């Protein structure tokens, strides 16, 4: 922690006459896995008139009104940046009341989720792509600044995901970072029932574009637009299913957009616990301690994961620290009173940011502008352990615990899990044991048969079943699958083409809580020393190992507070 008001900060960036060091070899391509004010007083007006320099034309009333609107909008920016949108929505009155019409818009939000009684649940998506919104390669000069190789790397992974809750009373904003390698169920992606959460966007985009090309659509902006729309809807739905809360707003920004916005801000202040050198991958080369980063280095700062103590989890902490720094910068550096800088921010937002349909930014900024310094709590969704599935490093998570944590933090009431099905089940229930505890599948099958589920096969989990509790269903069995999920507190549900019509398959992992069905059962089941089925465990006991992933403690901050030092 440091006080940026009293300490001079070293500027980190390319020295004069030098360019950023390029990687020695192209960055490896990520592999695929299976599994969005009162009127001015006379005194202030007089001050502006005094600042009009001789020899320059006097500022017209229209120009002064434009600048006043920008400053008013700036208060909305400050509050919004605290929530994590990096200052994209406050600049709503530059010249004309048409700022809302300058964004690319998306219809990825489900209609039933649009109105949440004044609350906002906003998903921030950082897209790892080297393409513009029309699908064209970014210019080499931009790629060099991004330290992003030659443009063939990457794809359409949602490498940064932050779910933000802004209550209607604006008293306490909560932002959850979602680790990008969390292994989650996905729907509507042929060949995949699970994947890393970051891949939900790109896999769906690819599948949609292939189907459109098969119907005769040519490569071009329209194919890119429809593919991205499908990707956005997929990632929003996947996050919604994981967290158990509706999402009614989203903002998407790419690597180039992040760079443009950070540059328009004039860079940011950060603080590092240790010196880092990640020139081969992200381009991050920074000393320890507080420092000021330009736009290019700010991008490297939030992208680095190699060489960090907690890898991707440390990267989420950097993203949180970055957002805090941006808010501080906008409040203290004069950005809000600088029409030129605000104009640059607005132009960058229009060019690089995609927003959900129906998001009225004028009203949003006005509402947020009423909050002087709301508290903002940054948290990271917990990871049980690291694992390897189909040759891919993934994060194993507890979906039920995540739903409970997020819903509680967002103030969403959670009903007690029903102990019996609401309607009489008609689907045959197959149970597979992935818990590592002998006889667990037979025990669960017997308990559920007593609750009215027709008994099916009882077996050990296979390679494809995974190791965490999941429900799969065949054609016509979706209703029974969903009510079975509710009985276990909302474990993931996914359709499967491998199951026969009218069949539901429950994969029993070590995370399955049986207390709803059998009060005599322990509330938790010890994690086995080896995992069944599809993976090689990276930890022998989530509860006991000292190597368990560290998601960090929640960080609560306010606009203008100290910037946290991070790894």
C-alpha cells in the first residue's frame, strides 16, 4: 500500500529511442479443451473567463456548456469506474445528447433479466482477440504496442470476467472476479458439455459461424457480428448458470480497447510486491514498488500470469488493483476537468466497447453521479484445486458453494432445497460415482429411488463424466434434471446427446451434499486422495493441503483510497 499523493512515482515505459522488447518466439496458441450539476456560479464562470488567453477567440457559451456537461458526466465516470467499467459511461453529454447511440449494442441479455427492480448485475468481459469488431486483423503497429505477437495468437477467449452488483441504494458495490480457467458446464456447443469458462465465448462463436458458412454466408463483418453475438449470449448464460444470479447489463472490451482507454487516461499508477520479468509472454518488466505505467505497460500488467505465485488468481488481483487505480486517477489527475481527455475516452469507448441493449448510459451516469464515494468490495470466486483434464490445466470449483456465496453477497434470497421432487419424476435416473468413496453411487441411487425417481444404471464415472457433481439429461428429461438439481442446491445441469431419451444421469462427486436427502449424512465428504474418471488430481486434499489455490481476501476500497500492492 502507498500514498500516491505524497510519493513520487517512477515512470515505467520504453526509454527514449527504444521500443518494447519483442518476444523471442511467437506466443504459443492456446489449446482447446472439452469440457458485454447545478448551473455555474458567477465566480466559477469568472475564473474560466480569466483563463481565456489573449490572442485566442473567447469561448462561446455553447463550448462552456459542453465542458460543464463533461464535468457533470465525470462524476458518473468516477462512480462507475469504482464498479469496474473503466470510465466508459460517464461521458454522456459531449456536445449532443447522442452518446448512447455511439456504441455497438448487443441483444445477449435475456429479456426476463433486464429489470431487476433497480439493482444492476453487470458482467464485464475482457476479450482476448487481435481482431477489430469487423473481424479484421489489427495493424502491426497496434499489435506491437499490445505485445500480442503477429495476430495469429489468441482467439476469442473471455480472459477477464468480472461480475459487478450495484444495488439501487448505491451503498456497497460488490465485484466478483471469475478465474478464467474455471471448469464449468456449457450448453449449446456441439462436442462440449464442459469447458473452461473463458472458452464459452469463442467455442460458441466458432460453431455459429461454421453453421452460417454452411448456409452460404461469406466471410466478412456480418459473419463476425453474428458469431460474436452468439459468443456473448453464451458467456452471459454460462456465468449466470455458474453464479445463480440474473445478469441485466454487460460491457465487452478487447485488448486494443483496453490499451486505447488506458492510453486516453494517460496511464495508471500501480504497486508491485516484487519485481517481475515476463518479457516472453505478456511483456511485463517492472520493478517492485509504486510506479506509473503507460497504456501499453498497463495492459501487460493486467495480462501477466506467468511467474506469479498464484498464476491466474494473482492476475485477477492485478485487475482489481488496476480498476482502483483508474478511479483514483480520474478523480485526482484532472481528467474529469479536461474536456480533451474526456473526449479521447469517449472516442475510445465508442470504437472499442460493446454494450448490452437498453442500457441508457445517460440515466446510469446521472444515478451513479449521486454517489460521492461508494464502497467497492473486490472478491475472487474460490477454486478448490488445480487439475488436468484432456491435457488442459483447469480450476476445479464447487458450483453449489459459488452460487450460495454470490447470491448471498448480492442480496438474493435462496430458498431451502426441496427434499422431494415437486412433480412425480418420469425419467430414468442413472447414477455414476466420481467421489472416490466406494458405494456412494448405490447409496445415492437408493435415496433418490425412495423419493420417486425411477432407478437406472449404477456405475463408476467414466473419463468423460468428470469429477465434480453434475447432472446430464437426454431428450425430454430436462424437467426432471432441473428439479433434481434443485434438491442438491443447484448443481450444474447440462444436456447430453450421449444419453438415451428420457434418461437423467447424476455424476456424484466428492462435493455432493446429501444432507437434504439424508440428514444423517455428514455435511461434507472428505476429498479423496485420487480422483475418479477423467482427470489427474493436482492436490490430494482441498481442506488439508498447503498448496490449495489462494483466491485472496476480499478487498474493500473507496475512490481516492490507497492503491493496493499486488504480486
